[in-house]
C-alpha cells in the first residue's frame, strides 16, 4: 500500500471523544474503516463530488454493510476528511448531490410534489418508506425489495471507475467487485425495513419497489439526453487519468422518489352457472352500446375484487357459451385473476361472496366451489381444455313429424366424426378453417303434444359448434342433424349441462 493510504498522523487514538464513551462497536468499526481508506483516492473522490457512502462502496468494498447506514452523512464526511489530512470546514461539499448516486445513498430526494427531503441517516428514511407502504393497506408477512434507478448512475460510475483505474491501477481495492447503487441501498436499508415492517425478506409474491427518477429527464428532450449519454460513455472509454467535469452529467437536484407496492396476481377458481339468455360471458360493447343485460365476467369479478382490495381483475373460463345459451348442470370452470390484491379473503369471506351472487334479486348468474388457488391451476385449466367434453340439451324443430325410427337412428351413432367449416356467423372474426370434431353420443327425448319438436341430448368434443351441427350451416357442417334425419332441422334453444375437464 502506498504511503498516503493510512490515517492522518495524530489521530490514531480511534473514535472522537464524543463516541469513545458511547462504546458502539459497530460505529467504531465504521470509523476505523473510514480512517484506513486510501487517502489520495478519498480526497480525489470528495473533490469530484462523490458522496461518502459511494466512497465506502467503491473503496471499502469488503467493509460495506448496513452499519454504515446508522452513521450520519455529516459524520461520515468528517471522518473521511480527517483521514485525508484536512481539517477545514466541509459543509459545502457534504451538502452537494452526489455525482454518481444522484443523492440516493445520501438519503436525499424530491417527493411527488418535488419538494426536497433530506434524511441524515437511514432510520428516518426507513420510517418514511414504512409509512408509505402502510398507506397502501397490503397484508403481508414477507416481501421482496426492488430498486429502480436512472441509467445516468451507471454511466457516471463507468466514467469514474475508468478514471480510478487509470490513476490507481495497482491498488488491490480497485480490483474487487463493487456494490451497485441498487445493491448498496438494499444493504443499507433491508435489515431496518424488516424490523420496521415486521416482515421477512425473501422471494415473496409481495414486492416493495423503490423508484428513483432523474428530475431533469422530465424537462430534457430525449435526443439531448441520448447525445449526452453517448458523449459521457466515450469519455469513460478513453480511460484518461485526467477527468473533466464533462465526464459526468451535471447534478443540480436529487432524484424524484416514489414507493410502489405490488402483489403478484392471486387466482380464484370455481364453476359458474348462467341462468339468463340475455347475459354474455364477458363484457360486450358494440359502438358504445352494451349487448345483453349483464356479463358473467362483471358479476363474478365485481364481487370478488372488493373482497381482495385489488386494483383490477381478469376473467378466464374453460370455453364459452353464446349470450343466448344457458350454462346449467355442473357449471363451467373459471378463474378470476386479481391484480395487486391487498388481502387474500378467508374461506368465510368467499362463502359470503358466493351467497351474495347466488341470492341476488335477478339471479342471472350463480357460482359454486369458489376458492383461492395457486397460479399453476391456470396452466392446468388450459391443458384440460384439450381433453374437455361438453354435454348439451337442445330444443330442436324439424320439418316433419318425429318418427319412432328416429330415436334409434340417432342414439346408435357413437363417436360420430363430423367436419365443420368455420360457421358463417363467425367468419368475420375467425379464420376460415376445416375442423374435425367428434359427437361422442346423442339421444332424443320426445316432447308430448309436439310432433315437430324434441329435446336433443348430446356429448361432444370441445370446440364443436352445436347450432351448426343441428341446422347444417348451409352445408358447411357434415353430417348434421338435418342430414341424419333427412329433413330440415332448426335449433330453438340451447343449454350447456356439463363441462368435463380431463379426468373430471
């Protein structure tokens, strides 16, 4: 180590008198580390406008830990200044915004109102973050901490390290891996945040994101920003021992700081029933006009979302039925995906949601088996759709009276393969394709007193167009119920009575 790397002479007694009696071993260690740093590098960095905690993370890599956060910025500055042999006033340099971290590790920032906020140590900073997190009303017992910083920080640090390598290339401390500003901030805050929030830190589904935005980005044009960034990168790549003020983007004000809390989506599964022939599955608006009285999506999601205190929801179902088709029997499997839920409803809360939906005055939609599930069930539902079977009952009219032979001719058809072209009614939104589907079984139920009408019960492969199978769709579905019976056939009403998923 060079002769100017140690502490200044006459100050080797250790901590200043005010701290000797305190007996704080952690503070003592930080003090001794500050006094042992390469004084030439410390002096250079301070003169360039690098903050105290950035000096620690760049020069004292192995000693950088959360203990540094408990020492005030002004105290760190005085220790570093005394270590390089200077004793003059340091107030002006200590109060400058760091050219590298832009004030982030100084705990200085602008709030949403662009008012300057300063915290001399991490405790006040952590308290502010804790208050902002609690305002969002999330329930959690663990969290993941994320930090987002401006790209200027990396560019300025690249230029600074290039300068240091040119001037102090033989120093061991320069060869060690450095903490990034993001990682350094986590080191400084994480332990205190865990204690303040009463939660553990892990790969949780709940995330606290600290976002720092460079204030000048909002006023500076994108082309100018890009040009300045390229120029600074070129300066850094030159690797000269002489570093100019143009090597760094000028820092006049700290970053704008905000805290965002977010929970990964949580999922609710169940089966729904649709009792009305005027309710669509999803919200249906054409030319600003609602189609149908309501939607399954809105009724289910609109009741589940408030129970979660979430931001929004997405509705997923195992297939769909037309607006004029009822969903009866065992119901259709569905998932509700809630974004940024602030709480996970209890089983009792979900039962109350079920009761509210099922006991609504209009009884348009029903639900059963509502529960909170893992995200893997989404993939399972999608995989199950390929093996899905659906059962229906259709009210059918034919152009001739129903005959006894028709019952056997229909029920004897098992695993009937049909070919369906994309139906005329959906050609405007579906590709014109030929689809081979299977009718697993069928049977006819006679309606007394109505010779031209009957109920057709059938079980089909997922994706079969039932309406078109009955009337033939102008010959685009073959065979059809009309061609099987040798007459014209029309479907009057249709109900789904069961949706079987995989082995269910």
